[in-house]
C-alpha cells in the first residue's frame, strides 16, 4: 500500500510539471498580436470608432433638401448658415441594435403644461438666411465632417416625412385631462413600471341595466392568445437587418447611431385578458424605429454642447402604461451623457435653461434639490434659474447656488444681494480646446411675477450690455440661456449680435427637429421642449470657419438606467416617507360632494348590495392599484403624486387629500386601492339611507351616486388616465373591462 501511494504521488508531480511546462511554452510561442485585448465595441447607440476619420482635406458638405418637414424624426443632416440639422423621417436602419438592458428606475412626473402641443410649421432650411458664422475667429483645425453616406441623402423631402407627432407622450385625437388647463393646472402622475391600476383585468358579466343608468353594456373585445402584432408606426423594411460590424471591420459608410432591428412578431405573445394595445401585444417597443436614429453621419466633434431645461418637476416619466414607450427622465439623460463621454469619447458640456420645478411647496423643494444634485452628477457646467424655481425661499436657492462646483449663472437676478454676486453673471468653460462663454437672464415678463424682497433684479438688456462684450473678448463661443418668452429671446439676439447661440425656455412641448435662426440675424435659436423629454445637441467643428451641427435627441428607452440616478430617486422617496403628507404641507379639504354624499366609507360597504359590480371591481386592476406602488423599487406609496390615483379620497389632479380620505395603509386600510367612491363619490349617506332612510331619500341618494358612461368618458377616467400616465388609453377600449350596471332595488 505505501508503495502504491508513493507511485501515485510521483505520477501526480510529473503530470503537474508537464502541465506547467506546456503552459509556459504556449505563452511564449503565442503571437504578440493575439495577446493584445480586443477593444470593446461601442453600443448600438454610437457608431463604431473606425467610422471617425482623424484627418481629411475636404470641408463639410452643404446639402439643401427640398421642403423638409420641421418635425421629421432624428436622422442625417443638412446645413445652412453654418448651422447643420441632423433630423430626418424615422426609418429602419440596416444595423441591428443591441438589446436594451432592463431599466433601473422610474418616478412620477410633477406638473404638466398642457397648453403646449406640437410645434408649428417652421421655415425650411432653404428659406433660412444662407450665411456663414463669419463673426467667429477661426478655431483650431478639428475633425472635418464627412459627406453623409449616399443612402442618407434625399430622405428629407416633404413626401417622405411623417406627420408631426403629438405633444409629449400624447397621441393625435387623445383626450386631454380637463384638470390641466391654460392656467398650468398640475398633472396627476401615477406609478412607474408594472402598474396594474391603469388597465383593469377581464370583467365579470355585468348585471342588468338600471333605469338610472340605462345604456346597454358594451361587448368586451375578443381576447386571443395568438401573436397578433398591432400596426407598425412605420412600414417595415424589406431588407433584413445586417449584423453590427466588429470593431476591427472597416465599415463602408458612416454607421447610423442607434440603428434598430426588426421586430419578431412570430415570437411575440400578447398578454391574455388585457385590451389589445401595443403595450399588451407582447411585441417589444422599438424606440429607434418610432423616434428615429440620431447623429447619423456625424464624426467626433471638437465639442458637443448638450442643452436641456424645463423639466417642470418631471424626475421621471410615470410608467403606468408602459415605461418603455414614454420619454424623458433623469436616469435616461444620465445614460445619454455617459454614452457620449465614456463610450465614445466626445468632449461634452451640459447647459440648462432652468425651469426645474413647477409649483411650490414641500415636495417641489425636495424635487428641486434632487434635480440639482442629479445635474451635478451628470457634470453640467451651467444652469440658470427659472421663474418657478425662484418661488422657493431665496436662502434655499442661495445655498444651492454657492455649492462647489458653482454651476448656477444669472446676469440680472441676485439672491440675497445685487445681481452678479449670487449667482455669478457669467461662466467661462474650457473644454475640447475651446473656451465657451455662458451668461443667462430672466425675461421681463417673468420679472413682473417675482414678489420676493430677498431677490434683486435689473433689466436684462442692461445686464447683458455689461457682460457680453467681455465674454466675446475672452471666449470662442458665447451662449445666452434666456429663461424668457421666445419673442424676448429673439429680441435679445437681434440686439446683441456677438452672441453665437440663444437658448429660449419657451417653446412647444416637442421642440422642432430642425433648427431655426433669429429673424434678421445669423444666430441660431434653440428650444428644449418640456417635461425633460428631449435634449438639443450642438456639435462644434473647427476649421477655417466654425461649423455647427444640430441634433434633437429624444430621451427614450434606447437609453438605459443609471445607478447614480436610482440612488438619488431612492433618497428622494425616503425623504417623502419621512416627511409625511402633513410635513409636505398637504392639508385635507372637504370633498366637493361632501354636502350631498357625506364621507368616504370604502368599497367593502358596497359589496352586500352590489355583489356583481363588486366582483367586477375585484377582478380589475383598480382593486390592486396600491400594490403596484408598494412593490416598486424604490416604493412610491408615500409619494403624493403617485398615491393620489391609487387610493380612495384624494384629488387626482392636484395631489391633496379630502377629509375622510386615505391617510396611510395603517390608519385607513379600507381606502387602499382605487375604489367605487373614486368614480361615484363618497358613499356614507347612501349607505345609511339604504339601512334606515325613507324611500324618497334612498332614491335621491341613489341618483347622487350614479355615474353615466358619457360623464365617465368626458371627465372621470381621464383625471388619471391622461396622456402623461396612460399613453395608450382609449376609453372605448378599456370601458368594457370595468363596465357595470345595477337594477333599481
């Protein structure tokens, strides 16, 4: 036995020696090239690095398409006045996109500016002044802009452009929430991804009609388990998508950034028991196909200016009716910055025209702090205050403005002192071998709305007259962030010709896909949209003359989440939880129907008399609405802007509780979820009359509880299912899933 053990030990030692020797020989005989690690391929969002020429004698080409649509989707570029637009009708690109990783976070929006819709028709580029930026000094040579690939030319004619898209997340013909009128009424946000509250499940059989609510029940739409794809927003390509080239394979033409693959209807499975919407079709949403590719034909710019603003308090889109189909959010914006800077190596400067919040109060203050911190983490270099931002206490604003690094700038507004002190009037930013001068103003129309003795202001024209000549001497490119009406912004551009670009806070909810210039000048005018759904990018290219390219970027689901933004969102939700509704300044008020109907009692009080209707409710998403908030990461069940449409007894459009309405899951468990009284009104007096009231009183209170189909369609449902929170909501499609009627007892 000992001999056998000895032999085995010797054999094992010889084998180990042979393996080590073999590995060493293999390593020494390996070719040096094979030992070099392969560079990771850029994501589908950006072109392969091999498409970026490092030198070329040919200057950028000037293209003049015929009658381009100002609302075409993001795409390849044209140039006029030394200012290029990179937008075209969305099309399926011949490149396959890498699948998007799962999103990390969602959050509720805050307020809507519903009067803003789709931008009006603007002059075509051929109608804009055809002049170069001759007032700028020659910049150092940079990568010239190559002529776009042949297949990207000629797609900008009016016949190929799609119809303008509806504002924000809304669709043409969709009802708008009547609670959000011209007075900037607040928008009711609902929970993010995974919410079932917005789309109820399959209904039970409705009970016979009541003489009080006599319409015949609508037939429920047929549900199929087969894969039935909804009509595509654009005709599918007849050419199969080509695979992405490897980093070492030289492409034959500049790669389209954000190329999309074709859908796979054969593998899509619709969700059973749900209305036939795109969300429930089982077919993945393709943001690039719908919203268009970006940066087609671009080379690496000397510097990229990313310009944003007017978030109106929207930290994230709601997500109730398909987060992947919605636009905007700080997480997607952070991902966009990350891709430009780190995945592709572009020098980037972030600028913001203000308008971080809308409204005021405890939650608005927390949002402002969260949004400022998010922009610091993204590396913004200059931000100005908006009119609603300045409604917060001046001391709070000043504390934010002086934090290092100092990024706030305003030439005619001073916090706790004279303008130009806090915040400074200008900023000089050095990046990409250039010096960018930035100043900002608050427009005259907004100055009239300020009523705070701790904020001092001066006329914007006088303030700019002092700072622009100095910036012109010290910098290569001068930017004005004008939180002002578009008319005021244009007037400033006409008065100060040394400006290189003017950014206006006022504009349509969806900014134009093509740039415009200020009338009578060569100065580009940039708008940023609203609710944080878009970013405008100016690519600065050096050469004998400075060349500028423009790209509107839709912040859609092609951009994944951000760990930093998720941590900020978690902290924000924790602050809401710890502060509580009362700490946020929310005070219960009497319900508008209190005098006739009394107090809220909860849906359980309805079951004994309305058994069939109660069963329909129990099977609907309304009966599980609160859980969709509680199970999110982070949870949203302490956020007033989410809670208001997921419980009983709150105003859904203005985010405050009614007396006897929901307080918390512990104090008012009977008011958790969307219940009968959210639509029919408080039920206290009706319940009491059915138990001991006279016949006349019972009939009177029964009529007070009736909600007709016409009223539900006109006002009730869209108080929560609006274009911000249920982008695919159609009343006639969803009504059969909650429809119920009662016999007159």
